[in-house]
C-alpha cells in the first residue's frame, strides 16, 4: 500500500446496529477490511431508536454534544455518541437527533407501511450533520465514502455550501450504488424545507422527472462512483429498465463509474467455524455439507435426496431479484 488514507464511511445502516438489507452487511465488513489494510477508517450513521446504547456500549463524546445544524433557516441541535464495530477497532459515530431518528423504524413507518413523509428532511439533516461532526473531530478525511441515496447529498454540499471551507479542501467523494431502484425521490415542495433553491422546472442539478432526487444529485457531483459488481456497472448504463430512469445521468459519468464485486467477511461466513450451521466443513473435508443439507430439508419440510440439489435464496420479495422467474 502506497499511503494510509483517512476514510470517512457513511451509511444509513450498519450491521449489527441497524439493518434492513445487504447495505448493512457491507457497511460493517468493508470498513473493517479497509482498517486491516492500514487505513484510518471511521463510520457515521444515524442513532435510531431501537439501537441499544447499553448492548453496544455507546459512549458520549464531549466535543460532539449539542452540535448546531442549520437547515432551511432553522437550527437543529444534534449529539453524537461512539462505539466500535464488533470484533474490530473501527469507530462508529451515531448521530443522535430523536426528532428524526428516535423512531422504531429506519425508513418505512411500520404502522402505515409507507415511507416516513419527512425522509427528505431526515436524511438531508444527517448529511449536513456529518460534515459538521467531522469538523468538530478535527479529523480531515481524504475520502468520504457515501452509500446510496441517504448519504448522496454530501458531494453536492461539499461543492456548493462547503466549497470555500478549507477543512474539506483536499477531500474527495466516492458514491457507492447498492440498489439503483431506491433513489430518494421527493416532491419538489421539499426543496425549501431542506435548504435547496430549486429555481428550475426541469433539469436542475438535483431534480429529474419533476422531483428532487438525492441519488441523481450524488451521481452528478461525486468524484467517483462504484457499484456492487462490474456487471451491474455495465447493466445500469446500457439497460433502460435497470437504470431506473437514470441512464442518461449514468452515461454522462461513464468514465468515473467502476464496478467492484462485493466481498465476503470470512470472519463471519466461514463454514469451518460457523456455529449456526448443523455441521462444520472445509475445503479439505466437505462431508459436513451433506449433513447440513439433511437438516435443511427436514426444517423446510422437503424430501431429502442426495442427488437432488436444494437451492435457497435470501432476498427481498421484489421483481428485481428475479422472483418473476420462479414457477408459480
């Protein structure tokens, strides 16, 4: 490795603290891997209501108390506490603002089954609070790694509201797209609520198809963009359906898009040590796989046949995951 980088990793969910999907797993494992490579990595995420401060040993940080955040002419006061990703030395800062994040759910209100109506305000405040918190830490990141729409306004903020701030003069942004179907798209009426001046009916820097779009903004202003695989990087630029309406934006950034295949955290996904499976096995001794297959068949109520494969899939029940191809 040529040089040690200071990497600020931003995510709306990090396992085991808060999780709705694969983003949380990546946000746990990738910072650990980067730290083990010798980089100085820190993570910032929201402090949601269900996150247990006692279980994860969240500690107060004196300099991160009562952080004033201005948005749309109003001042919001946030706090931040810290802990570590389990089994690592990667520090996580939890932005605590109960009015927006002290709720039982992350994005969708379980009582209504619908997105929280103020998600734009919630995550724009989070983006703004991230930058102010970083300044209070007196820790200047070389790279801010944003993930999905919830953190995608950071590149825009750095090139507009913080453009003249010497603290971020040498900071570059990376935006990783884990699922292009989720874009943070909101009615244009939210613009004044989150401190944006959208004076264009169509085609402004943070608008597409008549709506404010957080992900589109990030794709336009990030210094570099990554996706979860080389194949996905090609598909979203060339397939109109998979691009989810952002094909022209993606094609305009084709020289800055890189597909990097998601990895596996072998400290967790190791069948030699995994205590959640019926029998352990290794590359040198695969006999335990047959035992696991028997237990899986029994648990699922399926007939067991050594010569017939059993295929399992962990997935959201959405068409994008290929569920439409399954027999009915």
